C-alpha cells in the first residue's frame, strides 16, 4: 500500500454542507486546507446518495422567520443551484458542491477517504490524522495546526478524547421543560432512507426482495402512503432511535431497506394504486441519512431556553430558526406522529463557544455534532444551519492561523468583533450586528441616488383573493404616525370587514402578537374602495401588519407589483412543519403559543393593493450604507423609483480615493427557502435581483459592467487601482413589476 503525507494549516473531516462551508471559507481567507470525505461525492445528507433538501431557518415558509435564509456561502450555493437546477435534481447539486471546492486552489480534496486514527502531540492537541482511501489503495498521514470535525458522528473528536454526550438529557440537566420522556419517546433521532419513482409509460411488474416488509400494517401510518409521493416526502421512513446510531448504522440500513421495499410492494401490488401501474423504482438510497449521534461539549451548551427565549450572546456567529424537531425513537413503527415540531417566535443566536471542543484545544466542531443539548439539537441539526456554522468555523480558523491562536482565544471581545466583522462582510448577517464600517470608503462618502421609492401606493392591478384566511400586508412603519390605508374589496353580500394594525412584541421578530388597534369597516355588496384609518399612532420603528381578518364573503384586490422589503402574509397552515395556523404547545413545556403568518410561494403571494398615507419613506440612498444586507426592522435597501428609466446611486469624496474592491449586496429574496432538491422552483433568477449594472468613475468611464447577475453578493476586484473622487453604480430594474434595489455597497481602498 502507498502512504502519502500531507501538510495543511486546517484539516476538515466531513464533506457535508458544514464541512464544505468550513473548508471553502477558510481557503478563501488564505488558509491551506485539506478536506477529507469518506464518500464519493460531497454534500452528506444533501448529496445524491441521500437526497434530503437543504433547509434551515426559513422552514419551508412555514414559520414567522421573515427574510431568514442563511447567508454567505450557504446562500451562494442555494442561489447557484436555483440558477442551474430549479428542478431540484440531486445529481446536479453534486456537481455544484464539487465545483465550489475544486475551484479553490487552497483546498486539497480527498474523496472516498476515511479517517481511522488520530495522533496527538499531548493530551489536549491533535497532531495528525491517519486515513485510508480504498479506491487507490493509499494511506494518508495528514498533519495540521487546526482541525475541524464535521463528520456528523464526530469521528476525530471521539478518537481524540473530546468530551461528548449521546442521548436525551433529563429535564433537570439544563432546566429544559420540553426534554422528552425517554421511556415514551426514546433517546435518539433515527436514520432515514428515501426512494424515487418514475412513470415509464408502460406497465412495470415489481417482485419484492425477500427482505422486504411483508405486513404493511406494521407501519401505523400505512394509510398515509400514496403513489404520488417520493423522496423527502417520505422523511418519516425512519428507524434506529433506540439503537446505537453510530455502531448499529448497517443494521438500521437493512431495517430501512425492508421498509422501503415493503412500501413499494404495497404501492405496486396491493391493487389500491392503479395509477402506479406504469411506475418503477428509479432510485433507493444506499446509505441512511443520519439525524443524531454524538454531540460534543464546547465552552457553551446551547439549550431550549436559548432558542425559545431568543437569548442574546455577545459571541454570536450564526443563527438558527428551524423548529425544535424531535422524533419518536421507534420512528416508522411508532403510533405517535412522525415528529413534534415547536417553533420560536423568531430566529435565535448560536454562540461561537458551541463550535470548538472545550478540552481538545485545536479542534473545531461543525455540523450536527456541535455543543447543543438533545432538545436544542432538534433545531441546530438541519443542514442550512449547519452550513452557516461551518462558515463561522472556517473564518475563525483563518483568523486563528493568521494570529497564531487556538480557537478559544477568539472569545476575547476584540478578537470576536474582528471575527464577526469578517463574517458579516461575507454575508453571515449575524443578528443585531451590522457590518462594521472600518475600511469602508462608502461609509464616508456623500451618497445620492437619481431616484428613491416613496411608497404611497401598491398598484391595484393584481388578482382578487378571497379572505378564506386572514391576510396581512407587512410594511416598514415609524413611531408616532397614524396610518390610513385605502383598499379595494368585493363583498358577496352586505357585511363588515375587520381590520387590525399589529406588530411583533420584539422589534426584530415578525410574529404579529401585539394589536395596536382594531377597526370595523361596513361593506356594501359589490366592489368598492374603502378607507382603513387607524387613529392610534404606530409605537416603534419596525414592521407593521395591516391585517384583514377572515371573512368568506369578501375578496380583496392584490397587486402584480413586488418590491424589496415588503411582503404579504397569511394565517394559513403548513402541516409539513406542524403549522396549523397557530402553535399550541404542551402545558408547562416552556414553549410559546402564537399564530403563524406566512407568505405564499411565488407565483402566488402577491402584495395587497393599497394606497398608503402618509407615504412610507424607507428606501432612500442612505440605506445602501446602513450596514445591513437584508431587512430587519426596516427594508435596509435603496430602492429606485419604479418609473425612473435610468436608476443610479453615486458616491462622492472630497479627494480622489484609491479603490481596489467593491462589494454589492443584492436582493435574492431571503424569504424564499430555496430547497435544494425535489421541490422545484418557478424561476431561475429571483425576481428582485438586479441582473444588469455598471460602475463608472468621475470621467464617466465604465470600469466594470455585468449583464447576467443572479447572485446575492458581487465582489468586484479591479485589476488595477481605480483613482477617482466619484463612483456611480447604474442599475436596471429587474422587470416592469419590480423596481431595482441594492441592500448595501462596500468600497475598499487599495492596500
């Protein structure tokens, strides 16, 4: 056998989304990286080997976390996947993930390579890893200064002797009132295997293998099986929660194969699904997707209270927003629901102290093995959240290497500010922390735009929607103002429309749990324009909800016009994430009860047409240097006037500046979940995204032009210094129905 010795600054084990984000982020920041993956492709549970969609805080648009899709590299991957692969083909996603890694010259990628031993220089320090690739009969000795375990099961952290937990904690351990009864609910979340089916256009016979499940009624939910579903829709084909989810994985795989082929036998041969006559199995997973095994201890253990209470952490480097999502240990054989999901009222912060081992000094943690309780892990384990944490780890590793530090040293407040600054520039959007303006020439410029949106009307040109559910228009409002809205209503009979002005109790949330005022508007049968006047002033600078309560006798007019920073929401339901219009948690669980108000997916989800008085002035040029790259309590975007034929924003300085790098942050709709596989999406480019723009200097010379943008962050590194006292960014409206918008501009001087 051949032995190959590699030297790296940063060694990442595990090529799922967390490991990819850690490796690519560190490499882009200048670190020499080795990424070790024991599978033939990257992506882990997102790959074509498992085929689970990448998801996180947006939760299938099933919660109140507006504009919460994870930023930075996670966003870059998902937006690129939309552009190339709106159909959600998992094989195409494989190519995108492999390309992201292969494009980085600082990364050495080892596929099909499993780490089997860890060598330490002392009790608290990893020296090198030993791995083997059976594809080319090569042993690897991989030395590094810093290591990251993103393997899921914690293969190197465990062998290095890092403290860990496995299984559910008792309520008394962390004071988590939602901690499950282990006798009834078990210790661990199980594994799942999915299958895909296809219609061949002619009859196909299926003879099940001998190990297929014979009695479909052994699955309590067997009556929910249908021929139209496949892939992630069968997430509940789960097993293994009462076994060792590390060492019993092969046994669990056989149990799941039995279930999958038994389900398909039932679909094909029970006679209850004539529509399956021409269908065949196109694919069955060969490795199970894992949810939970070891969780390693950092200097902080995230708990239920951090999530539900949305606790603030000064060392926050990432955020989550998926529900606390626990599953019964018997999985597919359980008589209980396949999962119990309870949401917080908004996103929550994840502190840096969860991302490194408390006792192995040069070891980072990323992915589902980070420092979190069993209950908190029910939320942090999902892939987009894991990827955001991986990005934080990659940036932290690069900063440690540049400064000669170990991971824990970055908890120093000054160093933490530098880590947060770098992450936010890369698009992390750490809650409560704006972009640092240090080194940003745009922040010290005089900023002016050719036009600015004054929102006095959402045009009355869209379809009518029935108020079968309560509906609301979210708008950025200011304190002390008494707002009046004029809408169009169509009443089937004489009736009355109940309207409310609402807001979230916490300004950074979007759960409309506080009613400012309720008014009642009489409606005569037929179409009419009616005034909705609120006499009480709006109390704070945050999003308000102009709410129209359910009335099945009434339709209201919507608009085809869409705009950055405004959205309509509905008090509907989304059973996929336990959203039944409102959340009613178990008594004494420490979880809040509240209503869900969520957008409809495009092409639906039109804004409610209305005239607004006074007009909302929240889209000025100064927003482009406001420090945020997505809406928070306000849109945080410069939006051009819709009828401006030539929108531009210009930056001026008193003296010429030497410019080398410009970063533009566009709107790719952080509300859209962008599930990576199976779901499918109605467009290749987000309709809010500016496609065409150009940069000109004081002389009017075009220094850069882009005609086919689809990404959120555009980093323009000029070949030579641009010396000018004026930089103009000229943009084109994405369409006649969407005005051009720009969240932020960052201009950096040449070094």
